[in-house]
C-alpha cells in the first residue's frame, strides 16, 4: 500500500493515532446537514472543488516528501476528538471511499478492508490520486510538499513548495533549544536547506548575504516556479512568531556575514535576519507569480506557541507597499484567531482558507466562522482540507473525503442561515458557494478551470 508517513504541517497524529486502536463507530456520512436548505446543499455537493491545502501522498510507498515538518517525530500528543481514534468520521470515510459494508471495525472486517484498499491502489497505480479526487468531488488539488512525486501532476494536482529553510542559513542550535518540539523540527529545516543547496550544486553557503540571495534564495524559488509551483508555504509558526519586522539591509548583511561561516547568533540577530529574508522571499514569490501561504492555527504539538501564530502579527507585512504584488493566504484560517484573519481580509492581497478547520471543527463551528468571513469578504475565502495520511489504514484519501464533506456541510449551513436572515438570496448563496469551493482559488492561482 501507500506510505503512511504520518502527518502534516499541522497536526500529525504521529504516534497518537498510528499506535491507537482502530476507530470505531457507526455513523455514516449525511449529505445534507440538518438545518441546511436541501436544494442548496445538493448544489454545493455538485461543485467540483479546488482544494487549497493538502499533503497528498505520491504513489511511492516510501514517500517522505509530503511535509517539510512531519510531526511524527514529536511523540504522542493530544488530537481533537473529530480526528481521534474513536471518531465515527473514519468509518464514514471507509464506507464512502471503499464501500466498506460493516458498522464496526472488527479485525476480520479490517482485514477485508485492507485487501480492498490494496486492490484499488494496485488497480489504479499512478492514477490513484486522480481516483481519489474523483471520489471526493475535487477538480484541482494543491499539494503542499517538498517535491512532487509519481501520481501527482498538473493540471489536477498543483505544487506548493516550502520556503522556511531559506530563512535559516545560520546555525539553528540556540533557536532549536527554545522548546522540546523545536529541538526536533529545526534539524529538519537544516536538512532541507542542504537539499536545496545540493539541488543548486553548492556544497557550502556563500560568504555574503547578497551572494546568498542571488545564488541560493532566488534560484531556489525560480526552480520551484519552473517546476510548477503556484505558491510557497511557510510553517514558520512552528519555529518562531509571525512578526516579520522590517530589517535594514545593512543590519541583515552584517549578521549574515558574521555567522555564515559558523558561530551562534543571538536570538535578536537571527530574528532580524529571518525577518529580512521573509520579506525578500515574499517579494520574489510575487515577482514569480507565486502566492505565499502562512500556517496560522492553534497547534499542533505539546509545546506549540499559539500566541505567535496570530495572523494579526502579519499585518505589517500585509501593509508593506513593496509586497502588494504578492498574494498571501492565511492557511487554516487563523484557527482561534479566525476573527483576526477576517480583519486582515481588508487588505487587497490577503486570502484565507478553511484547511484543518474542516477536519478539527464540527460543521456547526466551521459554519459560524464562515458566516463571519462570507458576510464581509466572500471573494477572499478558499476551501482547503489539509488532507494528510494519519498512519496505517489512515491514508490521505480519507481526510481528503472528510475535509470536502465537512466543508460542504458547513458552507450549506452558513449560507442557509444567511438566506434565512435576509442577508442574501438563494442565487447569491449558490454564487458564493461556487466562489469558496472553486472559483476564488481558480482566479488566485490563474488555474485554467473548465
Ligand atoms: Zn498542512
């Protein structure tokens, strides 16, 4: 079967789920959430979606490129109930995707299911990801990965690369010591920067910042764009706070030159250099026509610093006139800071997606978030799932299905409410649903949607 390289930029169950007993429950999916207008729900069900954020696996059984910071190395941590081992959502996904006929997950039944999963994976071969997209009603899927892989190719699968490693050319030893989780995550970024250097046939860092920008940062971004990237992603909130200040070039030059050859920069110096590099990368991404995705959510991990993931911290970046040619997406909608994300939608170049919230929030909860966003900036909201593999028997296709289903349900609830309170009519509700599920992303990434 395919890789069960666990997890995601976001919450990775790691040991939490992989080692847990199989899920149990008997609730099947309901297409129409109670309280939603059935005609509107049926309309939404038929929209061929664009999924703004996933960690889809390639068909390589050893795939490890699905995330720059796979969290399976962090050890066990709490996973919210909707994705916990006892969540009925897993059983519903088995039924929907694999025609699983049972209402329990007894060993004999699970063995049957495994043979079905293996048979379909084998039959579909390289077309397995496209089969998944067809099952979940997704036309185009953005795959946030270090690199694409077999079975993942345009036009239906588009690449979103990672840019955090480029922020970290100096020793990360002191930064890594700030939390037990970061001690495990920073070495992964160090390894990724080495990989980027190797791709450029470089064996060591240039001696000056100017040379680093010209010989490493820009060529890496250009290669990603040439490779089909529609956006670059920052998982920076796992590593630091999102307040990327303006650093004078002379300061950044000094810090880089002082430590590029070795030594430990102070936190203040390293932050200043990272801040400079973030804005440089964001500007270059804009020049190359790639959006910038930023993780903003409450987790994951045992030591995640949520206050540093508040999208309000990005306001100075969003307000930088030099960055107005760059489009930004607040990935995971800011989570508990969803109202702050809404405030950022005033900026002409800022968007928000629903990924992870679609898996971790109930449809009712997500509907209330959506209502706030959609009543103000319906042209800035994108559907995303954060589909990822969660371990043995828990492939990315299951969360792709859950994310799409929950998102459609939440959207139907939110728009029904808006119709009932007289904010919009049925025709406008259908229009907004199409925008969120499909056309907003189509425009943002200039996808040639039929
Ligand atoms: Zn993710």
